[in-house]
C-alpha cells in the first residue's frame, strides 16, 4: 500500500523537516501542504521547507545546526555534504540557573521489589561480581566464573548470576598521574554497585601497580558487608579491604589451585547473597541511567522524548536519573547551565565541559569526531543536530547534581554524569556511578547490553522494532506515525522499568544472555 508522504517539523521556526516514511520518498513526492521533493530523500533525512541561499542558517529544534554551503531550493535534500557545522558555543557568559523547572506534582504510590543493602541502596538484581585488579587475571577469572555457574550457582537459587568485572587496566600505566583517578575509582565503584549486595571479592595477580589495598582502601567497603560471617569462607580472611585471591601467592601450585581458591571464596559470597530477598521499595530507590547509541534523526523525535517524559516521572517519584555523553550535550551547554538547580551545579557542568574540551584538544580531535557513518546514514548531519536530540532524554527537571567520570552518586534527582559518548564506556561509567537499571535508545540498531544491570532497549523506528523484534523492548516509532503519543510511550517505559527492576520481567538482552565487556575510560598516560 502506498504511503502518504509525511514529514515532522519539530519547531515552528525550523526551516527543515524529517521525512517519516519507511524507505524514504522519491523525487516528486508531494506532502499534504504542497511541498514537493526535488530529489529522493531517505527516511529520517531532512528536507528544506524554504529556499535557502548560500550561507543561510539551517534550523532544526529551533537551533542553528549548520549553514548552507550552496543555494538549496525548497524541497531539497539537506545532509552533511551541503551544510557547514557551526562553531562550538563558548563556556563564558552562559545562563546560570536561570530556568525554573516546570511545576510537576510529586508522583506517589509507585513501588518495585528490590534488594535493600546495608548502606540503604537498593539493587534490582542479586549478582556475585568478581573484581579484577589487573587485566592479566581476566581469563583465569572467566574460567572460574564458568565453573562457578555450572557447579555452584545451582545450589544458590536466589542468586541471579555470577559476573567477572574484567578490564584492561591495572599495570603498564602511569598510575600516579592525576587522571589515573578516573579508571581507579571506576573499577572501585563498579565493585560497589548496589546490584552486588556489598559483597566485594577480588582476584589479583600480585605484581601489578593497582594493588588490592589501593583499589579498596580501608573504609571503602561498608563494615557490615566486610566482616559478616567470616567463618563461611573457610581459611580465606575477609576484612575491610574485601576478599582477595592472589594468583602469585606461593600456596598456588598450578592453575587448578588458583581456580579452587577462587571457587572456595566465591561460595562464601554466594551463601550470603542467597539469603537476600526482594522487598517492596518506593520508586524513589531506583537509580536509572539513560543513554542513546546507534542514533538517527528519529532519536530526538520519538525514543528520546519518551525517555525524557519517563525521566520526569522518575524525578517526580523521587528517584535518581543520570544522563551523560559530554560531546552529545556540549552544543547545548547553555540549556544545561540554565536548568541547573543552582550556580554551583552550573559551574560543575562548565567544569566538566572544559575538562573534556582540553582532553580532546590534547588528542588532536574535537566534538565533530563524534558522529558515525551510521548516524549520518540515519539523517544526523553533525554533532550539533545529534546533541539537540540527545539532550531531550533528560526531560525538563532541574539538574540537581554533576558527577565526574566514575564518581559514585550520593543524591536524588536528575544528575549529569559526565562521560565520553562511547556506548560501552558511558555504560561502564554509569554502572560505576551506581545505576541499577539502564535505558538505551537506538535508531540504527545495536545489540549493546550489560551483565551488571538490566538494559531496556527502545527503538526509535517501527521498522527497526519489526526487524529486531527480539532485541528491542519498546517501539517508540509509533510516535512518528501518530499511533502513540510521547506521553503514552513514556508511561509504557516507566511501568516496564518497575517490572524489570522487580525481576518480574526480563529484558530481551537478559533473555538472550547478551552483554558488552566493561570498557574503562583512561585519560592518563600508558607507560
């Protein structure tokens, strides 16, 4: 059946719109308002709504996303080849906490079934995580995890999973360099994620720079978790530095003795984790991370606005929500500083933007390097346009706090957690910051997921949701065709988050056992 030509214009001031139709539209297609395409325009790509002269502003989201490189008559295809990207906004003279968040009534009465920890945090899963101090031990730990899952886990039915927190850090690095704090605190805080129940066990090689006592200094682990039930783990002592197996220890004679030590230690942790039970918790105990990857032009029209609506619901319920990705908010920094709850929060946002500008400059790159071939194929011409669609995930609430990469969250509300935009690095850092559930939107499609927290995937387009029907949890593409509203999909997502957090429903990725490896952000030198 022939589709009626459709486009979406975000703001009345926009002079471009997005073609909605699956497969795009051919030359000569006529829209309801009489606009005729001068050439074929792929789905998600922009069409000029007015004649543009060379140098004219190209406006989407009521923001200048570029300047015409040549005359572009009404009905022309607008893409990255015909526009020039604007210069980045400066970090001076920005609006500081000038925008009052809209009045939103508290959202009460919503609960989920979670695992409450001794420090007051609440997990959505009950997982044994085995931390590594250095990449050298990663495969040994993974070998042990495979055996633990096969031989021990069936005896402890209340434990959801066993995961190895492997990474590529720990040695051969300038560990005393100032920026080394980023990967070190990231590894530390991942191990302390609420989904792991305060059970910290580490595997060390022995000779690495990141020694166990440096990774987990005294007092890092809550005492209740560190000293409870020592007898359960036999000869291995548990203290405030956590539980450690050192592979180079002289007691290990051969590979199997290493595996035996890891499994013996793991069983003590499994026994304690098996005693955990879900209990009814208010929605305010949720800590949610939101992110987008494999983005397209629909990301800012469908999935991300729906996530933004759900973000506002969560904030109204008293929960914690993190949004991230420095280069994907940098061009809208004025929006963020204006929405800051106070001047200190605004200055913290500026601090993180400046730090990342300097980091990119040292590497001979800038924010324009962010966009991928897939982003462009999906209709995003440059990082300015991508950023406008990305910011929408944060909803309309005031930004109440800012985290540097890998820092642990300690407050409620909407939090800006500064991270690179890389899907897997951003996800890793959000896990370190304490998320217990992740919401991930995609337009091009990606099987991305995490073993440490459940990941809800939201498709921006109905065609993607149809083709990847067993990988996408929610289809936001119905918003583009008018079958659903942003509010309806936002509520659908909010309710699904409560179901997934309660363990009553698994995400598609959980059912398939899909997950990405943890990927640390290490801005410090490697020696």
